[in-house]
């Protein structure tokens, strides 16, 4: 391991350009160190072709939604976007990647089904990539390292082989909690069967058989457009919310508070807060439901007892952090009331 790693004032590791800046000198000094494999970007043409098709089909689907689809088809597509979104936000993200709350098995099953219809890889892979994203944020070990630009952090990272550091550092993560969750392991084992059914086949078949939609409209609107829209909203958290917005909690990191992303991503755009306090089940300081529908969902399930042990951050801790590392954009009203 290179000894020369720099840390930010917040203690976050920065290992960017490790080959070009740090590694060569380290390798010369340390005879025992394994020579580093030089990273070369390798395009994955299968993914490039599929994503180009997906986006062209989604544009056509958006047109068909306005031009000829039945209103029920548009409503159904919207409901699937929200359900799939919750499967990612309340499920893969807050529950499984961060353990920000606990959920009884019926809720875990619902979230797993919702997650599968969003097809963002199975929960285990999603959570492993996300844990490594938080631990080694904006370094080569971050799968969607935002210092490689908007396109790479948005979608480019899915079009190339991963940097070896992602795999190397990812292998050091403790994934035993997910190994022990039968719902997660069931989804992982049967993913290639249940994912196509839930993400593409049922969303196409249901509108045709239940309300007489055409096959063309059902496929392009509900399967292609809905899926691609949900993907792009999710990817904006990795790209836009790592680039644009305020830094009220930590001005030394790039993740930012981005209200537009928060609204469409069901509450996941409060990304400066989230990178500072990743265990908070709200992924935001405040519990405003209109910009955080996922928090509303978890609160609902908490009221009926299916979600429990919701983790939050004491106001005094947030305040100390804002004063120590914030960029001054935090609205200070209310501190007194909340302490
Ligand atoms: C998608 C995911 O879109 C989106 C995630 C976004 C995350 C956002 C987070 C933001 C916060 C939450 C906001 C939510 C908002 C939601 C709003 C909703 C309205 N650790 O991957 P492979 C090892 S997916 C440890 O093939 P390659 C491991 O041994 C879209 N080890 O690497 C692995 O084998 P196995 C649909 C790791 O060959 C082996 O390497 N899906 C790790 O470099 C090979 O892994 C696609 O399009 C790690 N982290 O290929 C698929 N990673 O798994 C796209 C890997 O058996 N993916 N290893 O253990 C691929 O085709 C490939 O992964 C690749 C890289 C080509 C990108
Ligand atoms: Zn992030
Ligand atoms: Zn996170």
C-alpha cells in the first residue's frame, strides 16, 4: 500500500492519480511492493450498445407517452418509477448498504421486489459498490469516481472495466450482514430470472392485458422509458450531486446539497449531509417529506412496526460539524429550538 496517501482536513483519503503521482516514487523506494498494474480504460462494447439502444428507445417512449399511450399506461409507468425508486432508496441504499434502520422480513421482501424491478444490479453488488464509494469517495477505488468527470460518474463507469482499486479495496469490506440476509441472497441467486420478469416482461404484459394498451406503447413507455428515466435520476446523485450545490456540512468534500436531484431521487440529493452522516436513515438533516419521499415511506413503516431502530444524528453533533467544516450556507435558524 502506498504510504504517501494524503488526507483532507476531514480525514477522507485521496488516492487519485496514484499511478501517475504517488506510485512510481513509492515503487522505487519499496523493493518489496508488488509492481502496480497500470490501469488502462477498457471499453465494454456490449454495455455501450445496450445503453445506446436503451436511451434511443427511451426517447421514443417519452414521445409515445405524450402522443398515443393511454393515461393508465402513463400512471402505471410513474408508479413503477416510484416503486423501483423506493427499492433503491429505502432498500439497497438506506437499509442494505448503510444499515440506517432495520426492517422486518415482509418489508425486506417488498423492498427486494421493488429493487428488482429497478434493475440496478442485485442488492449485494449495489451495496458493495456503494460501500466502497463512501469509504474511498472520489479516489480510484470509488466505482463512479466523480473526479473523472460528469460523464464517467453518471454512466461512463458502467461502460468500462472497473479500476483494479475498486475490486482490491472492495474485497476488504465486511459484507457478512448481507451474506446473512436470506432475502438479499435469494435475490442474488435468482436475479437473472426474476429481474427480466419484474423489470421488463410484467411492465410490458400488464398494460396490454389489463387495459388494452398496444405492445409498442407498453414496451417503449413502461419498460424502456420508465427504466431509463429511473436510471438517469439515480445516476444524477453520482454526477450532479457530486458537483453542484452547497456544502453546509463539509466544504472539503465534493458531494453537495442538490434540491432538484433530491426531489426526483425521492430524497437522495442531500448528498453533502449524506457523505458526512451516512448512517442517518433520512439521508438529510431535516425530515421534509416533499423533498424526501423515502423518509416518509420509512416513517410510515416505522409506525406500523415493520421498520425499527431508525438511526439519526443528534442536532448538537450536526451543529458542531457545521461550525467546524461547513461553507457557511447552512441556515442557522432553529438551532436553539432543536437543541
Ligand atoms: C446501475 C447501478 O445503474 C446504479 C448505481 C448507482 C448508485 C447511486 C448511489 C447514490 C446514492 C443513492 C441514490 C439512489 C437514488 C435512486 C433514485 C430513484 C428514483 N468490491 O462488476 P464486474 C470484483 S446498474 C469487491 O463484472 P468488471 C468481484 O470479484 C445498471 N469486488 O467488474 C466481481 O465478481 P463477483 C444495470 C468487486 O469486469 C468481479 O470483480 N446494470 C467489486 O470490471 C467482476 O465484477 C448494468 O448495466 C467491488 N465493489 O466490469 C451492468 N466490484 O460480482 C453494468 C467488482 O462475482 N455492469 N468486484 O463477486 C457491468 O457490466 C460491469 O460491472 C462493468 C465492470 C462492465 C461495469
Ligand atoms: Zn456519493
Ligand atoms: Zn450512501
